[in-house]
């Protein structure tokens, strides 16, 4: 099946055309998709009407899925995280603040995920314009753009990634963070290298985020604070960012090692946003 890869023109991101995600995909095509994914770090398939089974089946072609360990929302399927602002019977049906701060998914898990696939089921729209875009920043480009003295300074450093940090920051910004599920309570924080090596490409990626990274270990607290402020501001500059303006039935797959992301909250009910996300724990 001939496929076409159309780079977004930003530091990362490419559209993949010509793949029937719901059908059989031969190994050569899957190889091309994987290569494009590792090269562009975020890939998207436009306007592919996918059933939940199609979404899960395609995600399983990428790797092993994290299942049934998500927050205590009304689970649509154990493979899905529901990301939504919709309220039914007085209850949120999904995570309503996912992506409110820059982050990589599951930085606090014992085993951080390698990729996430988000399918747009309902996209808010006003005056002919879609809202609720997602911004992605390239952590390889951000790392490469650091000065050589900064690269030397952060080599070998480790940082603490914590859900509580995310919740506190979110509260400071006037949001009520979603309640933690049992699995998240067990996995509240983890120590990670500030620079990590991508397992598939061998490229160095900056691994700190405003959402989850609470401190850099082994250096004085004020130094850690200043360094984190500098690194988190550096890594989300526009020159490293691709903004995905969603259309209904888009499927976007992002690399959880070489990117971080942040959603745009420029809509509110009655404008509805409904997304299903699968999370890949490891590549197959
Ligand atoms: C997420 O952070 O997983 C969701 C991003 C989005 O809702 O755009």
C-alpha cells in the first residue's frame, strides 16, 4: 500500500496519508509508519472514521498497551483513557484537565509509556473554527539547541517527577485536579534522568516538564528551581512546537520520549470535546 508522509513544516509532526487504519496493514507499511513516527515524533492520520476496535487494533500494532489501570472514570474500554469536558448525571465522564500543563504521559509510572494515540470523537467548534488544539514540543530539538555548557551541566543529573506537583500547580492556576485512581496513588512519583536516550533512535531527549518535574536532585533547592525554570521555558519555545488543530476522527500518535504536549482550553460546555486515548507501554 503506497503511503505519503507530509511533514508539518514545524520542528516535528507529519501527516500520514494513504493508510486504511481499519484494514489489514502489511509489515512493510507498518515499518514505514514506524520510521516516520521516529523521525517526526508526532504523526497524524486525518479523518479516519475509526471504531473503538480499530483504534485499539492499530495501537496494538505499535506495541503493548497499558490497560485497565486508569483513573476511576466510567471506563469506556479498559484500553482507553477518556479525555473529555462532558458531564453526565453530574459526573465528569473523563479526565477533564488532562494536558492542562506541559507534560509527557506517565512520567511518574514505574515504567513510563513510549507512545500515546488520541482519537478525536467530538471536537468543539465555534464560528467554523475548531477549538481545543494540542501543542507538541520536540525534546530532541530542544536538547540539541542547548548550549554546550548547559549540555555539560545537566549531563548525569536526575529529577523527580510527581503527580502531586502537577495537582498543586493546577490548583494554583485555579483548576480542580481530577481525583487520582488507585493505580496513580501507587505510582505518585519517580526519579528520571534529565536527559534520556530514546530506545529506538539513540537520540538524546530533554526530560523535564512544567507539569510533573518538581525538582532536580543533588543540587541546592534554589539552583534546582532556577534550572527547572530555565529548562522548562527553553523546551516549549515556539520553534520546537507543532500545534495540532483537531478535526473529528483524527488519530494522532505521539512519542512519549521525544515529545511533550499541552492542550488548549479555549472552549467550554455546551461545546463538547471527547477523545479516547490508548497508551503504549513498550514497542512490540
Ligand atoms: C493528554 O494530555 O493526554 C490529552 C491531550 C489533549 O487532550 O489534547
